[in-house]
């Protein structure tokens, strides 16, 4: 496989992508919110608010429900703790959700619309999610502590003002998280694009993939794929892969990617139910938010 080095706004099918900036913005906001932002909400809502049980006919397994313990501080939040205590725990636990969504949405939007010049190493890519999570927890905790001190000095603060505070903190924290995630995100995007182009060559299809020719993926993906395809044709890689055809390893990789996508979308759905369906519109949903 040829090395993917993306030039600035390369051509696709010999033409520049029309309305590129608009497409980038739409894909950034859409994927940033739906994939990254709601994922943060799902990670919060699923373990701490949902009663996970099995009830089929006469069989009932109570499973686990952490809501009561989580709401009470899991036995770790004391009355006189200087940073997080029983008096302000509700502000902190809600903030991890309310600030986490715009923070990861901002990080995701920036990741979709532009990556690092040099992809991260394998080991950095492996630990990047943990670095992002740890940094997010620390920054959100510090941000909430600061806003609580500020609001207590000001007096009564309306709900819309606290919502603006959460959004502003999320945007700032998202920029920092993106700086940490960007090299790893670039490596992951490069890997996915390369494997998608590989699969196209192995299918021996003479036409350009629809996801490259049409706005079915972000412009950065399409441009990278087209440049990679041109390089593969030039160095003979396309012909070699076509002759080799589909392999077991390639099929297993496709299954793994699909399973990962289903998992992410599942967490996103839980996040949507918790943050939007229940949290914003106060509606019920079977099992997840009865």
C-alpha cells in the first residue's frame, strides 16, 4: 500500500470538491455531535442511570442499577471535602455530562475537518483515549469548581447562564482535547481510508467508489482516498491487490470495523435517550428511561 500523504485540498476525479467548506462544516458538526458528543453522554448515562436487568417470561435477573449510589456520591463524597462534597456533588455529576458533550463534540468536529501533519505512533494511539478521558475529567472538574466559586460570589444565576457556562467550557476544553487526540485521530483516519481503498481494489471494480465521488464521507476522507488511489495505480499496488482478491484477513477486518461501529452507535443511542429524549424533552423510553 502506498503511503498516504495528503496535499492541501487535492482534486477528486480531477476536480476540486464543490462547496468544500460547507461540507466540512456540516460533517464536522454532524459527526462531532452524533458520534463524539452523544458518545460522551452514553458513557455517562448508561452505567450511572440505566437499570440493566433481564426479564423474559418468568425469568428475572435484577442486574445492576447504580443510579442511587451515583447520585449519593458512591460513598466517596464526604460532607466536608474541600473540592467535591455532598453539597455540590449534583453540580459536578451533571457537569461531566453537560460539559462532556460539547467538549467531545468540539474535539470530534475538529478531528473530522483536519488532522495532524504526522500520525501518532501505535502506542500513543492506544493510550490516547485514556489521555483524553483523564484530561477531560480534570479540566471539567476544575472548570466546575471555578464556576461554582464565581456563581456563589455573584449570587443567583439563571439557568440559561449556567447552560452558557457549560457550553463555553465545553468549547474550550474540546480544543485542548483535540490537541491531545489529533495525532491519534489522524492515524485512525489514515488506516480506515487505506483499508477502504484496499477493499475497493480487491473487488476489481473499474469505477471510483461512490463514497469518494459523492459527498457520502467528509471531504478530507475523499481527498485522501483519491490521492492514495492515484498513488496505488502509479506504483502497481492497485493491480496487485486486484489479482490477490478478497482475503480472509480483509473480511475479518471489515467485520471488526462494523462491530466497532455498531458498538459506538449503540452508546450514541443510549446517550441520545439520556441527554436529549429524557434530559431535554423529559420523555420516557422503554427499558432505558421508563
